[in-house]
């Protein structure tokens, strides 16, 4: 383990950062064990089992995570162990699909907690601002997170960018698909499931705007090799894989029965990844054919889900909630805007307002043949649109229209050339399909 200390921590508190190595950080009294205690406290989870630490250390090493902990060295005699952080934070880098198969490295933020006894002391702000500055200095154009609480991250420049639906599907007698069947679906052995899930996800990731690369734990959980609470086998998880007519795997679903005490009898989808709409529907055809099950639940369905339109009776499909998944924070607007793909051609000038300063400035975006080039303008140059950095994060992948954000006060047409610029932005930023992220981190 290597560690550094942040001298900007609030008085009487210190912030240490460290990276994990599988060989050195499996001790029950080590920094990783104490960090996990704080994270699990923050997310209301059971304490970590000591025998799991070596597995977590290996996983975090594979992910390349950096862990942050804020420590109170002035705690009272009867306080919880001072070696357990009062606030936590973690980062790693993974790829983000920004359209047309273009993958951009994104700085991912996770495991953010602050103990209720230490709120309002600037701990999160210190860690977040220091970390974003470090990420920007390393040349990372964009930061990303998935938010447990929606009210926290807007003040740091993050905007919700992708969305999913929570659904319930009635799979009793009236469940049937209109679409013709193709390929085959097979139950796969647990030993093969992790590698197959990685193979299928790689194709999905390359094809899907808004998808982010997955951390080590994902294929383990998809295969049932890790459970939801611990990195030990969950024998209740089953995995089915769909193969196309050429025998190539193009979708998988892992699922778990909720138990006979839950009525109607329910199967919960653990993970579902398909590289095409046809493969997606074939996985649902399989799920609808499982005996003794009356309801399937899925918490990551796409916003424009083809399933209800493929059902003989679309009233089998019930929407139970909407969720935001991926939040984005632009650090380098030139690199970020030049990385993504666009529709058609057009030019628009933007004044980006960023209280933290990373993306502040005036820029001209010129789009031709689906590619964008960005020029930084003088600080006193006239621009057509004034946009706050949170709105830029929300509209970046095409998931939220500029007109919607303007109506909410996040964008403003300005100057004599301003009128009509919202329409230009919406036209060139639109994507062939909604951005879709099915990976939490």
C-alpha cells in the first residue's frame, strides 16, 4: 500500500489517499479493512468479513482504484476506532462510450460517504475539489459517478446524463411476444458464465452510447460467483446466454428467484446485457417461459424499451420507477466535445459557466460530417449560448435536450446571434438512440 496525505484537510482532520496491492492489504487491522468499515457504515451494510479482504484487495488492484479516507485524530476516548475514516471516497478510470463507438477515458468517483457526526465540515468538498483538480491535471476530460443522493453533486458540476426504468413484467398465461424467434438460448455453467458475460458486455459497450467499462466485480456477480453482499458464491443465481443464428453469443441474463414467500412469485434480474434489440427480446422470451414464476422485475430497462411494443398484450408491462444512472462532469470542454460524434453539420458558440473553473470559458463548436472541432475564444467574445457546466454534462451524450435545460434555466440564448442556437445544439447533439448505462460503480 502506498499513501499520501492531503494538507488541505479541515482543522483537526487529516485526509490520506492510498492504492491497494493484493499482497499487503488483507490484514483485518489494515487501512483497507478500516476503510471498508466506514464505507459499509455509510451505506448501511453489514461489516466486512475478514476472510473477504484478500478478495476485495485483488479486485481493487485490478480496478486500479485510489482510496481516500478522512480521519479524526482528535476523537474522544470512547469514540469509534480512530483508524476508521469518518469520510471515504474512491476513484478509478474506465472507458465511456461517447457515441459511434468512440471510447473516452472517464475519471470515475465512487464510495462517497461522510459520517453524520462529521457533516458540514467541508470534508466532501475538500476531497472532491482536490480530486477533480488532480484528474484535470492528468488530462482526463470528463468525470463520472452514479449518485445515491441526487442533491449532492450538482454543486460540483455534475449533471444527470443517462436514465433507466424500473419495470415489472407479468409473465403468467397472457405473456407472449409478437416477434419471430431466432437463435437459441441456453443455461450456462457457472464456470463459463463470467467469461461469457465479459465477452458479451464488450460488444454492448462498444455499440452503446453512454455505456461505461465495468469494474472487476461485475462479471463475478453476473455469474453468481460473488453475491450481492459478499464475494462468495450465490447459488441462487442462474445464467442464460442467447446465441445468434451463427452460434455467436449476443446476450445474457442472470437472475434470482425472490423466494416462495414473495407473491406474486417473482424472478429478479441481476444483470441483462444484449448487443441488439433482437437479442434483448429473445432473453425476455426465455424469461417469460420459466415455470412457476408470475412476475419478472428489472431495474435497468431502457427508457425507450422495445419490450412493451413487442408484447401481444403490452399491459403485461408495468413501469414502477424512473432512475438516473450516469452523472457527468466536464473537465476539459475542448477534449470532451471533440471526442463525441454528432449529427449533420452546424456551428454554435458557447459561454460555459463553471464555479470550479475547470471548464470555464468561451468556445466555438463547429460540426462537419459528424465530427466536432472546438476553438477557444477570447474572454470578451460574443457567444450565442450561456450554459452552466451541470447542463453541459446532462446534454453531452444527447440524453437531455438543450431546450429542456433552457426551460429549466440552465441555458440562455444571448446576443444578437442567440435566437435559434438551441435548435442547432439539439440537432447536432442528438444521437441515433438514447444513451444507456447499465453499470453502477
